[in-house]
C-alpha cells in the first residue's frame, strides 16, 4: 500500500521528463520527487564506471559502423584461421581496447573511480570487443537521444545506447549494463526502462532528426552485460544478455501507463503530495535518508549506502546464520529424542515420508542416462522401465503441523511473555 504523508516543499517544474525520473516515479512517487529535488542524486564510482564503459562502447560502435565491419574480433566469430591467428587477433583486440579505454579516462578526468573500477572497465571493454556483433547497415542511433510528446502535455526524453532496424518491421534497442546483478528473463520483460526505450523507438523521434518507427510492428529490447561466454555452437563467444520483444499493441498499452504517470507528476507538482512506497527499489532511491517511511517499516531497505556498511551488515548476517543453524540443530535433536516441539498452536516433529528421486551415477543424478534410455525407446523400441531410473526413497523431514487434539496441548510451554529469558532458554543459551 502506498503511504501518504504531509505535502513536501515545491520543486522546480522540469521542462521535460527523463526516463530515469519516470522509472523512479513508477516505483515510488516520493523517489521521483527526490530525483527532481536533488537533480538525480550524487555521483558514485559504479555510476562513473558505467559512464566510462558507455563512452568506450560508443567509440567502438562508431568505429565499426565507419569501417562497415561487424566486429573487432571477426576471426573468433567466423571460426576461421588457426590457433596462432586467433591468439594474435585476441592480442591485437586487447591492445586496441586498452588504448581506447585509456583515452576515455584521459578525456574524462571528471569520472572518479578507484583502480579496481578502472580495471573492471578494461575487462568489460575487452569482452564487448571480442563478443559483440553489430550490423553496420541497420544502425540508426548510437548514444542517440529520443523524445516523445505525451497527450498530457509532457515531453519524455531518453538516450538509447544503440538503436537498429534489423528488418523493415522490427526495431532493436540495446542497453549496456555494467551491474553485476543480472535480472531474470521475466524481470527483463517487465522492465520499465527497456519498455520505455522500445516505446521511444516506435512512437518517438530522434531529437536531431525525423521519426522512423511508424512502420514497425515489433521492437526488441536487449540488456547487454559485457561478460563473454562460449557460444552454444562451440564457435566464438557471446555476451550475457536478456532479451524481450513487444508488439505495437503491447506498447500501446504501456503508453497509456506512461500517460498516467505524466498526469501523476503534474498533480504532485501542484499539490506537493508525493506518496512513498517501500520495496526493492529503495536501494536506487536518490536520497534514501529522506524517505518518510521509518526504516523499520520498510525492512531496512535502502539503508545500506556505503561499502563499509554492506561489509559490516553481511558479516553480521553470516554470524546470525551460524547462530540460527546451531540452535536449529539442537532443537531438532531435542525433537528427535522427545517426539516433537510445541510452538503456539503447532507441533514440529520428525516425519518419515517417501519421495521420488532419480538414480545416482558417480555421485550425480543420471539425467543423461534417462534421456538416452527414453530416446532409445522412442527410436528403436528398446524396452524401457522408468523404475530403473526413478525410485521411491524414504526421507526424514522436520515439519510443523497444527495441534490436532487436546492431549497434545498437555505439557506445552507457558506463553513466552510469561517467562524470563533464562526460564525460556536457560542461562547458558548461545545468544
């Protein structure tokens, strides 16, 4: 539930709305207000790392388009040439990317990063160089700003990392990500940022040109993570990525949501009412310490802001896990000796049940053997008995269940609030 608070001091009305501001507004209106109040919030090393990588990627793609080439590392992608040729090509690409990255650092002294972050940029740049393909003929935008006029009066702007038109009816938007956290495919398909970029390509127009999305029926949005992996075919490398495609109808529906967001911004600017809502997005808030929701009520989301805080918090969590594991072990041992443990209106006890498990070969589940047996049965008619691979095995689990009879209530512990800590746990409890 969104929490309403007292109206806040007014902020200057922006001339347009960025995709970043709208993304904050979509998650939590108060976060959108703080974004406007603090002009996006302070810079950070991870943000500057991302900026440096984007500058490298822009220069690399501009160079490829100018040359009319797909990749800086064509031999590895095409699979031709011998091992020595590939090794030399990799060395050449490494030297080229390092020079390009160092030039970015030199041209932008305003990007403040520790040595570890600069090294991360170098590694990511090399991975992009050896595993990213570009179709020079289809590219229509490299770090190009797009804008879209909404019916509610606002203009939305967003800069697209790479825009292309692979076919006459399909658009492609690439967004480079330097974060270590990769979302699931489902999370990407619902990404506000990815869908907004697709909307800008289909219905918007370049700030410096004419629109070209009126003929598109679908737009594919990709999040590109510069971490190279072998291709499934065994030839060349590919980058970790998430991809989703939206039809014109789906983007029409999303456009209505964006229109509603624009109206909400207008109302909030007039009333000063920017409700707050806690969630995973709290970690991205421009000013989490100004959140009106007490940190206890938002499960402390957005309260870890510095590396030292994260280190201390995780150290505490590991100690807590060890203490909990030790207590659980003792409780389970007690339950095994005494038949169970009563907690409130539940009894926790050991129960024997049966479950199906795949047979093990060499300490690993024999999925390969099962697949081959099914294939042989379907192809050659080889006799197949599922019981040879999947078997019922007894398992002993510690589970809770509701108390079933009054007899089970006899001898239960008194309510916790009627006992002192020593009476509950004993003077020698490990916490």
